[in-house]
C-alpha cells in the first residue's frame, strides 16, 4: 500500500474556521479539505436541506418532457417505464412508475432480459411497446446512445423520453426529450446524478407542475438513496442531500419491499455502506440470476405478504449469485496463473461458460489480487460480453475508446463499463487494451493508495470528536470517511489473529500514555509480525463504533500498518 498524506490546508483558514464553528483544528482541517470554508457552508454540510435541491427545470429538455407526459395523460395514452436490470435501473423504474400510478392508471413497466436483450434499450422492448399499444416510453438509466433504437420506435409512432446519466456519444438520439446532465448543452448545475437521481428530478418537475412541493416526495427517497449507494456516484452536492434524507426514510419508514429485505437482516440503523453491501446486492441479484423485473415487483409491492414472498425469492438468488461469483473468481485466477499473466498491466480473462450476471463482481474481485484495470468476458449469444472495472485514478472508459476498432458497442463510466465484441476480435482487443494501459497509466497507480486526511494523536480521539465526525456522513466518493494516521503505536500484548481462518488482526494499542483503543484489521492477519511483537508501528485507520453485548465503544478500523 502506498500512503499519501493530503496537503494540510492554510493554517490561518484552519484557525478561522475552527473558531467560527467551535470545533477543534482537525475537524476544521477536514472540512477545508472538502471545500467547506465558511460557517454558512459548514451549516449546509452538517444540516442538508431539501430546499437546497436545484430547480429541475434547469435541466435541458425538462419542460418538453413534462409537457409530453401531461399530454399523454390528457389523451389517456399508455406509458411504458423502461429501465435497466441493475439497481440504478430497477429503482428508477420503481420510482417513476409508482409516482405516476398515484394519479394515472395507464402505466406499465419493462426491464430487458440481461441474457436475451442485453444492456439498455432493446428492439424487443420497443416491439413489446408497439404490440401492447404504448405510445410513450420513458427510458431510465439507459438510452443516451440508443440512436438506432429510438429511430426504430419513431417509425412505429412511439415517442421516447430518455433519462440517463451516462456520457453521451457524439450525437444524441432523436427523442422527444433527452434528460442527461452530462449533455454538453445542459447547464444543470450538478452533473453527478445517478439514473434514479435523474428520474427523481423528472417526478420533482411533474409534481411542481401539479402544485406539490419537494416535501411531498420525501417517501420516494429510499429508492434514490439505494441507487446513489449502489451506483458509486459522488456523495457531494445534490446526491448528498438526497442520500441523507433517503437514509432517514430507509431507517424510519421504508417501502414495504425494503422492509421485507431488512426484516431478514435484523439490523438497527443502516448507513450508506449497509445499503451498498446489504440492500444493493439483493436487488441486483434478481437481474443477475433471474430477471430484473423481480426487483421492480419487490420495490413496488403494496402488501407485506407479497413483499415477504418476493424478498425470500430474491434472497435465494443472492445466495446463488455468491456461489457463482466465488467459483468463477477461482477459475479466473487459475487462468491468469496458467497463462503466466501475473506481470501484465491488465487482466483480461474469458470463459464461455461463466455466468454473465456476475462477471462485473468477478472483475472487482480480481482487482483485489492483481491491482490493475480488469475485464471479464463470457459468451452472450453470437458475441462476447464483458464487464470492465478499473483502479483508482485510471479512466477505463477512455482506454476502451482507444480500442473501439475491436468493439461492437460499449458504455459506462470512468471506473466501470460494459462492452460486446465478436469472438474473432477478442485476441486483438486484448493486445490493444494491454498496449493502451501500458502506455497511458501512471506507474504510481499500479500500487493501491491509502489517502490519509490527517495525522492524529490517540489522546485526541474523544466522544465529542467522534460525534462531530459522524455528522460528516453519508460517506462515499467525494466525501469518504476520513482516514487517519497515528505513529509510535504499541500493542499492549493482546494482539492476535482472529476469525475462523485467522485471517483478521485484532490489536489493543496505546500511544505513549494515551488511552487504549481496540484496532481491527479485516484480512490483515499477515501483518501480525509488524504489530504484535512489541515493536513500535504506525497505522492508517478509520474511526468507527463497535457494539458488543449492548456496550458501544470507539475502535480503529485498520486499513494498513507499517513498521
């Protein structure tokens, strides 16, 4: 691990902000690192307000989209809500369909089949709309590159409203309205919404048009927070406000489908991390192992018995997904070793029998072993399909653009993308991708980095300090949980490897005469020699709470230790 200490802000600014807020200098420094320099900005940060959300009509084409939907309602047209099969897509479809159905009945939903139709808008979906008398499709979390599909729909006299957040290509589809804050001609102030976030702006605009306020939409924010967590978008600006209030709804009054998932888990108060690791994988499992429509059913169901039935089924898909992801990861690691590819700049692996639903997860797992841009391919009909994942700081989307001669189609973000290609182009693509990454990737990015916010003395870790720190949440990209470093630590003699396979490290540390703190390092059993032999060491960690038999204590969640 490469440790880098973030630059310390200007001492004068630290002193001024510390005095204005009545907080210690470390807290003031952490705020300044996040671009918060005044009392007013800090107030907005610590007390997010729904009133600070932007006017949805600032988004390009929003007025056209609202007008077309109102026209459809007036003419009693059938509206099809279409979305992708992942968490962002299924929550978006649940959000917009359940909102419209509160005052208009002619609304149905459509999720493409991951295996028969693939990602995004499909010809089959448009045929379904045509055969069933739908004249308006609202596409969520997809569609920004569906130029041919939208033209095909137009021939069948079906209008499209696209709500997407992916990067557009050189041209936009000729849809009735294209809502995407990443459009070059869109002046919407916040560019980092997820697909469900764009869907939420649409229902916000529709509700304003009907004389309602943002506060009337509060109960829809459990879905938006789930999508924000799952899609790993920055938790800054508008996303932070939406996630903050969405978590409140999840913890106090979640929709019945989420209640059914949470009942099985027996967890009190959920954080955004719990949403990412507990709720999102279960919603995703439906689209991965069976059909994304099951997730929409769970998220829109209105009675508890049906919700429990759907949740039980989805729990089974999640168990199957875990088993598939584990076995495929093992096979992929064997393939890398057998082909003597440990020293490459990239990981590109392929097996025709791998389950398409889990290749994205497998790509992320492989990065844990070989820290480099990774693609996992499998068969998808006549073509090969892949999920790409990247390492911190490297834009895999740009790298794929430079391999476009070999690619049939692709889309995604800086750190995650999907693509298809013909089998005959696989080896050519693999060689080109390796070349591009080798030539363009900064060598420093090949070692995982721990970015440390501040150096901290253990004596300064007080309940008050942690109480303020908790208010920095919800955490995520752009607002990560602060990482601290402390030096001259010594284990008090209780350090040991724990867990069934002794792969975790548990320490009880002290710094000079400071109070003792328990430190837990998951997967860090191999650091036992550094930390448990009585020698001084330094640690990088995040502060969190440990609850044991009703007692809550502060602990250090270790990220790394060094001699």
